[in-house]
C-alpha cells in the first residue's frame, strides 16, 4: 500500500484547527453524490485568530488541503434581509471525512513515536515544543536536560520553556497591541493543547494550572503584566541567560 504524503507542519496545524470546527455553527454541505452532511465550518478570520498567522500563509495551506481533499471550502451569500442589514458574502472551510481519517492517523503515528521517548527525552521535549509552535535553542536544550534530571516530565519541561518564551516575547512586545494579541492567541492555543496532559499522566495537575495561568497573565496587557513577566524570568535558569526557545508563529 502506498503511504500518504507527509503533511507540512503548517498544513497539519491548519487541518487540526479546521478539524475542531466551530462549536456553535452548523452548516449543511452538499456532497457530489447529492447527499448532504452537517459541518461545523470556520471562517478565514477565525482560522487566522486560532493560528496567529497571516492570511496569505493560512490560504496557502488551505489550498494544499483542499487539493488533497482533506478540507472543503465554499461561500455563503446573505439572504435578502441580510443584505438589507449590510451582511456580506462569507467564506467558510470545513474538514472532509478523509481529513478526519488523516488526523486520526496523524495522532496514531504520534502515539507510536512517543513510545520510544525514554531513548531520547531531549528529543521528545523538542518534538512537543515544535507542535506547540516553538523551536528550542541550544541553551534551552541544556535547561531541558537539567529539568529532566530534576524529575520533571518532558511535557512539564516543554510547558516551562513555552512559558519562559512567552514572558521574554511579551517583554519585547511592550505595548504593541498587534504583537500582544498574537502572543495571547498563541498562549491560549498552548493552554488548550496542554489541558488534557494531566488526565493522560503526562503532567502534574498543579504544574499545568500554574503554567496555564502564568501563560495568560504574561501575555495579557494589564497593570500586573510586568510583575508576572519579572516573576517568570527571575527563575535561576532564566535570569540574565540566553533564550530557551523561539516562537515559530
């Protein structure tokens, strides 16, 4: 059997977002056979917000996914009354049954990779971070190794490095609203990705709660943001040291 062509990292991220769908929007899609199926479609702006990416990057990935029959897209015209109210034509995207199968296979492949995690724990931390939208630096690998030897799990180490990176980038962003919104969207996505880790035995509940709260606090512009940034970056492995990771989006 011929194996499927591996998805680009960005294409997979877009597919995962579209695959989740909109929790409160159900539309009817007509298949080529004439039958119809309900879909939880997303708009382009919703996909962009979830990913924190530019429109051209998202559209490029969607084009790849549509050509592979993993995603479908279409436009919905407003009703007559909608036009009178000023509503505009809206573009939507939704996952296909083949796309659902592909995501299921991707999860299965990842589970298979993780069974060999003890052989290369640093590699596992780097892999987790890559999926969360980070590239670990050489210094970050040293921090990860020290943390693993101290008894922290790979998921807990990845969470710590993600938090440190958010704090560093939030300090650099200052009062730039656009950068701050992108950071907050990324932080929310990471918290969402980690929320099931405690139940899966990959991360202690207390560490998840603390890291999740800190990720949101350091990326939210308010009177307490600088205090939270300083608190995170004052850790002895971070204070005055090199970056532990760089964000990839």
